C-alpha cells in the first residue's frame, strides 16, 4: 500500500515516524495530514538511501534546489558538486532537470550522492530518448515513449515527478484568446503544446491520467502537478490560462487521492506582490488544501543577476500565505546554467524566505534559533552566532576579514558597541 492508503486506514508507518521526528510533531499529526491530503510524504520505495520528506500544512516550509545539465554543459562532476553544495547549505530536495549529456548517468549519480528527496521531469527524458535513440522529433514521441520515461525515473528511485497534466487543448485556446506577452515559459508545457499542436491530439498525460496513477502508485511516487501555464512575466500573472489549468489540477488531485496517490501542486512563476496571497488562496481552495510548491514567485522582471533576491521576497510572502514548498532561483536565472556558487546563493536566499515565513505562520520551534541568536549577540558570543547562522562559513569570513581590537565587538561600532554600553548602564 501507499503511505496515503496506510494513513487512511489509521496506520502509522515507520516513514511517518521518521518524518514526525524530523518535524518535531506527533506521528498522528503526520498520519492525519496525509490522510486528509494536506501533507505528503515523499519517498519512492526504490530510493534505498533516501530519507522520507514531509511537506504540507503546519510543517516547516521546505526548499528545493534545481540542478541538471544542458546541451551546452554536460559535465556530470559539476552536477554532483551542485548536489553536494545544495545539501550542505540546507536544501531539503533536489530536482534533476538534465537535458544534455548522459542524463541517465547524471540522475543515477545524483540519487546515489545524497539521501535528499529527489524530483525530476520525466518528459525531458522521453523527448531526449526519442531524439537520440529513435531518430524522432519531439513531436513524434508516442504515448508509450512518454510513459517509458516515467517508468525509468520511477525505477531509479525518483521521489516526486513533475507532470504537466493540466496543459490541455482547451487551456491553450484560453491562452490564445486572452493573449499573453510570453506565452508559455515552462519547458514541459512547451513540449506538450508542440506535441498536441502537431498531432492534433489531447495531452497524453491528461487523456491517460489513470495509467499515470497506476505507475506512480506502484512506486509510491508523489505527483507534482506542474504549472505549464505559469506566468513568465508579471503582466501574464493570474490570467485565465493559469487559473483554468489550476481548476483542472484540482480535479486531477481528487482523482489521484481517490486512487491512493499523493499529490502536490506547482505554482507560479512571476507574480506581482499584491497578487501572491490571492494565488495561494486560489490554489488551496481549488485543490482542496493539497501542498503547494511554488517557483519563487519572482516579484519583478528587471533584476537579472539578482533573481535569487526577487525570488526570496516573493517566496517569503507566498509561504507566509500558506505555500508549503519553495523552489529556489539562483542569481543566474534567465542568464545561464547555474554553477555551484549560484546554487549556494540560491539555497540560502530561499531558506531565509522559508524561515521568515515559518515564524510568521507560527510553525513550532521556528523562532527558537532566532532567540538563541539574540542571546549570543547580546553576549558578543561570536562562536555561538556562527553556529546558529544559516551560512556559518560566510559569517566567519566577514568576521575574519575585519580585524578587531580587544574590545570584542564588531568594527561597525567598535568601542561604542551598544551591547557593551548597555551592559555598563544596566550594572549601575
């Protein structure tokens, strides 16, 4: 049985106990959330070295790091280094989005490298296999080709897969009728639309959704219902194509859960600050409280090189409003494939957003480290501050590069440090 089926029978599994211990909540809380569909427990039964990851209502906001090769950069060692950096700096999950080079070897190596939760987009695999192994164009993929890619990822131990089931011919028409500046910016969405247009057929993952459920249920993989119509710029946010797809995803969520398959929903994208909360509320209402996984959202389109910051701003607001899982964006977004330093910067920025949101949501224990940090700062306990910092290496580096005298404070205030002055004042 799947974890969802166990939960609905009132059974607490070992995986639920592991997740509960990691979250600091009772096992019953995890079980009941899974049963209700408001919590998912990501862990493919084939992922032998993987740790179950709980995502959803009342739990710590999770952070995902996207890595993966492209046709212009196929170095497997670079991707493994990115995976190591992502985990070192606190990513809860890694998505392998490789589209170039030895993609099978890259995926398997990433899975073997870490016990983190692993996600992927199997449609990329199907497209590559069709082009490389069968001398086909992407539009010549068969339905069997698409599902073969899904099975391959399932067998390798991928814990959750992004599938663009809500990209339908009807949604495409709504997008065309309303008009968009950037049309579709999702690769998986674009692949699917190109295939539907060329073959004059419906999306196979929508038309054969029951077959998709059979496969995912066998491995207890989580379905991450992708947002193929996520807005690629602020001007396209919250339009009829995006919302129509979301309505379809809500319907598919019910079908998946009835079949015993766990589901989360993917969300935008580029969204103005004043629309973020509305987007979260719509998703939660239309998808019956299923966990929400958002890319950013980015709150401006004009900050290339700093999009980890635009992402963190939007992510904090989204998570505070109820999003459960944040996908990072790196400084290289919209510019080039990220390197290991970009991954580090992206993970830290998104962790900051997630943590700030957890404090706002009142997640149990979220503020404990902040209180501990305040006490260390009051005592000028530098080692204590480094130990509590999200990026201890960077904090130490700044401290070491700014030599101080024996007053013990930092060089911002030196001997006029407010902490030291107040200590003297309070002793009088």
